C-alpha cells in the first residue's frame, strides 16, 4: 500500500511583534522591519537575582 | 518646415499651429484678451523662431520655451506670465500623475512580496482586491495632500524626510484614535448608524456589542480603538447573566425538592418580589443577604419547607457559579474570535483594538479578566495565536502586584498567558506619572494605553477633565533625529538649534492640521461624534463643528532613532556609554519641555510620543543613506531604531536595558513602550518572566512587554518554538509527512482530509482554573 503524504508546502507560522502589533507571517513585513526582526538579540535575564535587582551599569 | 513634434512620452505626432495658437489664446483670455487672430499671428512667429534654430522636430518643452520668448519679446508680458503659470500647473499635475501612476503600476502588477508599499502596514493584506483599492486611495490622497493641502514648507520637510507626517492620507478627513467608555455607551442602548441597539441583557450581548462598538468607531478614525475599562464594562453583563442562571437553577431545585411541575415563571416573579421589597438581587459574591430574604419569603409567605428551600438555594448557588464561569468564558472566546475575523475598512483589515483591565476586584470583573485571559491562552479555532485585541494588564500595588492582594492570582495568570501568546502587555499604575492621576475605584483616572502605545491623560485645555474616557490622539508628526545629528557634525549646539527649528515646524503643521480637523462636523463621524463616544460630543448638533470638543485630544510630536542620533552626535548610543545616556535624556527632556511650553501657550494638549514607526522604520534611513552615505552605527542598517530604544542588535541584559529605557517613559507623556526579547520558551520559566515584569515596574516604566518567538505548525498543531524542525512531528518547513505518522502523533484515527478538528489542540483549549 502506498504511503499517503500530508502537509506538503504548508509553512510554519511565525508570530512576531512589530511596533506593537502581532503579525502572523514574516512575508507581510516591509523590508526594514524584516531586517529589524532578524537583527534582534536576546536579552539575558540573570538568574538568582530577584525582581528589580541587577548589576550596576 | 515643421512636420512633427515629440511629445513627453516620446511619441511623434503631426505638428499643428492651431494648438500653439489655442494655448496662447487661453493664456490671453485669462488676462481679458479675446483676439484669436492675434494669437494665431503670435503662433506663426513661434514657428518661425523654431525654424530659424534649425530644429525640425521640436519637443513640447522646446515649443513652450519658444512661446514664452515670443510673448515677452512682443510685449505681451501679462499673457506670458499666465502662460508660464499655466505651464507650471500642468507640469505639477503631470509630475503628480507620473509619480502616482508609477505607484499605481506597482500596486497593480506586483505582489506584496515584491512591493514594499503593499507591506507598509503588516496587518493589511495588500494582495487582496480591497487591500489594493485601499492603497490606491491612500497613495492618491497622500500626493494630493502634499501638493495642495499642506503648506509648502511642511510638504517639503515631509517629502525630504526631515519630518514624517503620520497618516498623511487622512490629513483632511479624521483624527487618530479614541478611548471608548463602554459603560456610558451601553447605558440605555445606542445606535450604530445602521440601526438602534438596546441596552444589552447578558454577558454574550455585552461582548458582541463591545466588538460592534470597536468596529463602528474604527470606521470614523484612522488609528486604533481602545477600551480603557474592559472588565468594569463587562461586569454588568456577568451580573445580569448570573441573576438569570441563579433563578433558573433555583426553579429546578424547587421543582425537584418541592414537587413543582414548572417553577420557572414563579421563581422569576419571586426574584422580582425580593428585589422590589428588599432592594437586593442574587449576586455572585452572595454576600448581600438575598438568600435570607428569599428564604423568608418562601417559608413565611409561600409556606415551603425550610430544609427543602435551603437545599434548593445551595444547589442554585453552586450551579449558577459554575455556569456563569462557562458563559463568561464563551462570551470572551467569542469576543476574541470576532475581533480576529470581523473586518472593517472595506474588508481589508481587522479592527485595531486594545483592551485595558486588571484593577477591578469585584467578583464579576474578576471573572471577566480570568476568562478573557483563558480564551486568549486557548487561542483561535485551531489553536492559532490571536492577533487582536491587544491586551493591557494594569499592575497596581495593593490590587494585584503582591501575594495576598485581591487580583494577584490574575497577575500570575496574565504572566502565564503572555508567556505563551505575547499578550497581555503590562502597564504600571504606580509609576509617578501615572500614579498622579490615580483614584481608587474610578476608572476614568486609571491611565490607559492604546495598542500602538498612545497615552492620553493630562488636559491643559480643561484641567478638570484629566480623564481617559472619550479622548484620544488627534494627529502626530515625527522628527528625524539622526539626520539632525549627522548635519551637526558633532556640534551639540548646532544640533539643538536645528532640533528647535524642526520642532517649531512640526508644531505649526500639527496646528494647521488641527484647524482642518476642527472644521469637520459632527455628521462626518456618525458613531464617534453622533453617538457621543468623544467627550462632550453629545452636547453638539449634527451640523456643529468639532473645534471645541477636539481640544480635549492630543497633538503629538514624535521622534525616531535616538540611538543613531547619539551615535552620530557623540559617537556612542545610550546602551554604550554614560555620556550618551545623559545626552539621550537631555535631548528627549528638551523635546518634552518644548511640548509643555507649547501646551501652556496654546491651551492645546501638545505632547511627546516615542514613535512606533510602523511605516517609518525604513523611510528616513533610506533617504539619509542616499544623502550622507553609509555611516557606521547610523545609516548602515535598513532601519532606524524605534524611538528611545536601545538598538535591537546591541547585546545587553534585560535588567540593564530596562534601567536605561525606564526614565524615557516619564518623559514621553504621549505614549511609550519598551520590549525585552526573552530567550527560549518563557512558559518554561515563568519566574524569570515575572521577574522581568517586576523589574519594569520597579524602574517606573509606563508600558512594556516581553517578546519571544511564537511558532506554530499548522500540520500537527504544535505551538511553541520551532527551529528548522517541528519538535512534535519532525517535519521541516513545507515538508510533507506520512499521514500514518501524523495520525500516531495526534493520537486519533479520524480521516484527516475531511475534518478540521484537532483533538490535541482542543485539549489545549480547555480552560484551566486560575
Ligand atoms: Zn509539527
């Protein structure tokens, strides 16, 4: 019996927040915002420090 | 002998002396002349002149040059002047036509994928018929406003990228946004413009009318709509539904325990009798003595056995509490679903909506908060993350911030939902600039935010009305900070002088726009003004102008790219050095004090916003790169950094970023928001998530949120983080998988092609208790 394949061509959805609004697919971002999303780096949340406690800058 | 001429589009057409004569005659006519013979004579002089130059195929421009020359040389100065004017009008018109037609061509023949204008606003689908039609209108309106409505100096500054006039297409039409008081709107019912709607009677109608109100108002304004008091506005619906549920369950209890056939009508009348006699109703808190009075009546007047009545009441209380929870969940689920599927603005866009909640501690309001959060956590029909509304959870000491406070459980739930769905965002009522307005239990004094970050609270026009309801932003215009810094070549004094000139220009432009807006009439806004949504509009007649009531709104100066500005001005941005941090605060404080002074001077609410830059993030930098070349840290990326944010590419800890950005929230009274990008799936680390939110509050931010990736595989339904491969089903992006494997994963055997149910996702959707 031949194996049936499903889901071909179905893309993952990637929800991102752009200037306050959620957008369901990166295709709808304009070029500048697409670049901005790609450039984002994560902000480390130092563990072990309680709320409002952080290293001196 | 001239035989043909070359038109502007390159085509050659036969030469006609009559056409030249007609053009001259028209110009002469405008100065009072009416001699066609003379025009014809002048036209032949024009022909002679061209032939003398040896040109046998002149262009239209060359002919017009010759006409001007001949008219002036033959002493027809006034006609020449008219001709030149007519010519430049035509070329202005033609230039507009060409630019606009180029844009239309792009809109018509390219996909959104290849066309940046179509993706200017990510929530409008530029590929649909209505989406494209909206863009035609919008682009045409922008050019019309640039050429014919704006003062030339404002148009020039906008077109050259010194400033950006937001929503220029709506310049002559309407204002930005409004905070809608549903409590006031629902009292006694309202009209949508397409029919009258009665005061709602249960939580389901409260929630659907809330959607209708958002949608109706959205058609009258170009920005988003906000409900400042969501839980308080919905609570009466819960109260009404609870009463019904209590009565119907009591009737069932009485039927069973006291042997009635059909007790519903009798129980309804009983409830009314208790209410009329003792002024108490059945309520969720069950603490107003209703049951005692009801028992008294049933036993003494209707001679029912005490024990049976008590048992029936206990049954009714228990069942009604359970059912009201379910009904409220369903109403909130419908609310979220509606806002994500209902369309406004000609079908191309769902309403931009925000709801604020978190502070009302009544049992009814708490039920609303809990269930709107749970409905958002559950997601849409197939578990998709809802895009709207934007949720804003308000945090306040004594109400929901610390363990033991009445809504602390809801704060915890808000963190959990935001860690999964990106909403709610959080607003902080204890930050001094918000706390100064705060009065306990009076929602009109609780600062609200509109999704995009707009904040409207102070009121110099009428200091006795510093309230949220019925007010909003009128318009805003942003200054290109990085350009001012590039032009200053490191000279801070030059920078501030230039900044002041741009601020003056923007204030002048905002005021011009306000005058246009003020001359609009009530009938132009059938819902916003016609239904009294906007403050004091209920006192106006349909033909009245809006000038006075609009003065409660804000006229707002915005800015973008503080980071790049600092980089260009002193070589470092505010993430990098203390000097830059101080300079950044100095610049933004200066802009704020200019706004305050302007507000004082005019009695109008000039305010400062940290520009969200939806359509702007690439525009300024593109122009500046063209002018000044690639400047490292300034024009070397395709975007300028959002308002006062530390650049997204700059590595910095969450707590440091919050500490640096916090002070800007106090300065930007027209709106602000900060973001933290969290690594991994925050649902796995809710303590860290909450610690970040707490840090935001301790640093006196006004409004903030946490970003994290939310991915979903539509094939297997997994929601979470997906790298290259789906962690649940193992497929790559776009890859097919065996139906057999999928079936095993999903744990059910239904035919996949014929159903859209998804047991796994449905399981995710069951409401979890707080
Ligand atoms: Zn999967």
